[in-house]
C-alpha cells in the first residue's frame, strides 16, 4: 500500500493514494500513521480519492479527504491542498496547472506555478463574532473567522514566540461546539503578520493554511476593512494571503519529500 510524505511550510502530511475509495480509513489508522513514534509522523492524512468514488458532488475529479492527526475529520486544510495539488501534477494524475479540488468545505480552484508554489482560491473568510481563549491562565480576546472551518484569531502585544502552546488553550465550547483552530498574531506593519497556531485535533503545528487566511481577515477587520494582502510568517516559513469581499487566496510552497509502502500486517492490525 503506497504512501507519500509531504509538507507545506512544514505543516506535514501522509498522502494515501486511493483513487477508487477502497481504503478503510479508520480513526485508529489515521492516529497511528500520524504518531511520530509508532507511525510515520504527520499533522494529518490526505487521502487522494476520486470525487465519484465517494459520490461527492464536485466540479473537480479529485477529492481531498483530510483527517486530523487524532483521526477526526476536518473540512479543509490550506497547506494540505497545496501538497495535494503538487502530488496530483507530479504523479501525472492531472496534466493541467489550473484545476479544481473537491473538499468538505466545497470546491477549491488551484494553480501550480513554475517554482512549485501553489495558489489556492480559499473561498470567503467570514467574520462570525468574537470570543476569548486562555493560554497558561492568561485570557486573549479574539476575532472568530470561518474559512470553511472555525478559527479564533487573537492579536498579541508581546512576541508570539513567548507563548506556551504545548497544552490545549481553553476556549468557549458554546461558541465552538466542534472545536476551533486558535491563531495568535503579531502585527508587524507594512502588510505583514507573524503567527503561531494551535490546531484543532492536532496541537501546535508549524503552519496552518486556513489559519493564515483567518489571521489576515481578522487583522483587516480590526483595521476597519475587508480587503487587503499580507505576508504571514509562521514557524515553517512564509505564505502570501489576499482577502477580498467574498473570496480569499493563499499562495505558498509545497514539497513531496518521500514515498514508500506501508506494511500490510501493521495496517491490518490497526483495523482489528
């Protein structure tokens, strides 16, 4: 059973090619694959499957079935889409450089550039209100943003590098009953942000694609506008986000770093 390993600004994924949708991808199998001691290690799993195999209504032939590291199902992953696109083109499954990917958050038009970077049309970044998160006993107010999945973005005066994000920050489960991705940002000026993120179902990651879009949308909202572009520096690198009314784009690198085969006995044992 083939697997690949890839990352987008060091947000890393195991890719499982499964064109006909035959894999039984359980929570236990996903969690084991993503475990960095007993599996391959990753922030999530990207199953590469045809939309028709899942009977999904989509304008794209290929559907990104994304799972968080704990095995839970997620609606969307901006870094994952870029890696997904890179795999499809490099493997010859798609010959165009502009096409559409299906996700649980809806179709996502994408473009692969000559330098290997990918632009994803992420859809709207919708401001949905405000809430509070608590990190190591310290509360931070934030702007709630929906980018196909839920986010809470908090502007931090001190350097975000000083935050202790090893444990799950507290949040209002009444506002976010399905959990939330928590972004903490510094406003650097000149259309630039610095961000760290604690992802729902994963923990702190080196990057979060939808989170960078949410961060820019929140910063613009606090500045009294809904249109603009910014670079976002995350621990894993830098991406460029453009937000406009009803739409947003994310541009950043995507790398395929390895491929191999999963042991059949190991996989079968996880399903027992």
